[in-house]
């Protein structure tokens, strides 16, 4: 049996995976959901910083997307 995936379904799966990983390393669920939904954040880099002892809020600030120019 072959199952087709859709772009939308795959996107939800990725966001869910990202959220679950962030919660596993200590992010509060609401913040993890927000970060997971924003593809500009590098989930692996966030996890790496936290696992190396960086506080959650600082990890988010370090990896925050740069604002667009003027």
C-alpha cells in the first residue's frame, strides 16, 4: 500500500517534530510551538546551544532572525 503525502501534511509533520524536540530540551510548550512554526529559526542550533548550557531566552535571542532593512 502506498500513501501519498501532501505539502501541507508534511509541513505540519515538520513543525510538530521541531516543537517536540524543543520541548524535550526544556523550552516551554508555547514558546516551542512559536519557534517551531517559524522556519527562520534553526532548530538544531537552538538545541545545540541549550544542550551546551545556554539559557533558553539567550539561545532564542542569539538565533533571532535579523529584521529587514530600513
